[in-house]
């Protein structure tokens, strides 16, 4: 999309002017915290899914918790940020989130059994307290969460219905930075928590998303609410509230003013998926897709024990990079990844002669179209008319006026084009001139723009030389 916008911008220069996938972060009541990004690496092979989850956020929370549903009982362990760093580098040439719901959490964990809820495992991983649960009743699961100080709204308990009906498991994770020392507090202040790895049996690649909708039922305190002037009789918008001590109170409509919080409830979701075929999801954009050898996959990252993060069994796997920005209100379903229509590469250079030939043809066609559009655009026509006036009109005043108009057109095109290039350069050259057909189109438009500028300069120099020659004659 960025490339398309850039291409349109250049054509304009030539023409007229020539929650967590399963939730969001919920800190304790007296803290402010906003989840910004959720990332996941999913590796699927022989009915086994390995899912590495990572979240980033901003705010002042020092303890929080997650609830992660899985279709079978998971093995949970610590992972590493090295994996995400390596994948970001691997997929960088393309112009080129999982999502774990986080809920306001307690600082203690009471493992055990409750009516309708069975605690299968409790363990300590890094600075996390982890409890694996199974449940047969949404009411009982909601009660267990509340009894163990997980802030969970009654309105959202219906989100457990499908998970329980399909016999899914729940992993409850809590963290208390204050009890662990300043190092953890400092890390969380930077907006990041250690990634976790979930390994579980699943015949299909699934990314739990539906439970993320719980974010709609939470009210978020803000230490500095912003006054919002309202007309008399106007009602407060959904989600408006005001921080009162350690609680958040929804403010009723006021004839004078109300308060709102400058936070964005949406989350950027980024998925790296390794499987036997290119994957796709409705509404998600694919910025990278290509085969990766098993040796290269396992060497992407090393765990704290020195082992590779994964042990691939096949010779190669298809890596698909998917992303989307989502609001909690859109997270009404779990993501089941499906095979794409083809295994065509995305965001990588291909040496196939057919692709090279098609790229050349695309370049020539777009270049020709851009040149024609440029000539027929108002700035182009103005420049052509002024050139004809220089050739056929002998009146020097007319020629000077025509030359001024030509200069203005040239200045406008140069300035606007340089501005667009400067703005786009912040994304890096590869983001708007890449190896895909989009990149070829971008390059063609860019070359057409450069040809117009060079052509205009050449014509104006020719006009000046011709004028001086005529004076001598």
C-alpha cells in the first residue's frame, strides 16, 4: 500500500502539477498501560504447533497477567527475542500479533482445584508464574480467575463458551515485577516482556484471537485525563472515563465538559508462519513469502540452554509474514490459517527469466503510460504550449512570459517531487522500489518523472540558446 501511495504521488507530480490476538494488556487498577504490538512465530509440522509469543507496550505497569487458550494441553517454556530479531532481518528485503490477552493481574498464584476448573500444572518460567487449566464451565472459570485476582469482567465470560465446548486448555500467566527486583521493573518500563513458547498438538494452524475481545469490557485509568469540551445535551462517547484514585469511573454526559483518554485500543498483529505451504488470512497483508531451508530455520535463534529454538524435520518450510492492525471489536474469531492460492514469492528477488521478462514489460508499459499522462496533464500541456510560443511567436514579451510559466511548472514539479522523495526516504529505498511488480511500477514512475524534469531543463536551455542565436543574427 505504501508503494501504491508513493506511485500515485509521483503520477500526481507528472499529471496535475506535474488484543493481543487474544487480548490486550490490562495492568492493575492503579497503573496505566497500553499494548502496542503483538508478535508471534508459528512453526507447524506433523500436527504439532509451536507458537512463540511476544508483546510490546507502553505505560507504567509493573505487574500484569495473560490468559492464553490452546486447543490441547501446552508445554510452556521461555523463548528469546533473538528469534524475532533474526526474522525481522531475514524478511527485511520486502517492502517490505499473536496474541496473548493480558489482564490486570495479581501478585500471587493459588494453584489448586475449583468447581468446574482443574489445575493441571503450575511452574515458574523466568519471572512468570504459570498455571495450566482445563474447565468445563464458563462460570467456574470466571470465578477461578476472580478468586486468584485476575481482573476479568463478567460481561466477557461468554468468550469462554466455544473454547470450553471444544475442550481447549487455558494457560494463566502472572508477573509481579516489584517482588522480583529493579531489573524486571526496568525492563517492563521499556515496554517489553520475555517471549514465551507454547508447544501443543493441533491438526490445524490456529492463532487464538477471539478471547482478545475481552478488551472491550475494561475501563482504562489515565493519570492525566484530557478535558473534552462538549455541547449541551451531548453524551459521552463509549470508553470515556476518569481516573479517580486507583479506580476508573465512567463519566456521565455533562453540559460543560467531559474527559477522555488519549489511548489507541487497536493492536498491530505480526505473524511469522513456518509450514509446508504459503499461508493466508482474510484482511491480513503478506509482506514476505518464500521457502527457507531447515538449517537456516534452526539457526535463527538459540535458547538459553544453548539448543536451537526448533528442530525442523523436513528439508525446507515456507515462511509467510502476515500483519494487520485490529481493534478489539474486530477480534470475534480465532485465526485458522489456510493455504494461499499459490506458493508465489513475495518481497524477494527472483532470478527466473520469465519474471525478469514480465518485469521489463511492466516497466516499459508503466513508463510509456506515465510519459503520455505527463504530456497530456495540465502542467504538461502548459509547458508544450509555452514551447510552441517560443518557436512560432516573434514577440519577445510573449516569449518571456512563456519562459516564466515554464520555469514555474519546472519548479513545482521539482519541489513536489523532491518533497515526496524525502518523505518516502524515511522508510528506506527498498520500501518504495523493490523486487516485486509493485517495485517495478514504482521505478517506472520515478524514471518517467526524472525524464520529464531532464526534458524540461533541456528544452529551456535550447530555447535560451536559440534566443541568443536569433539576436546575433
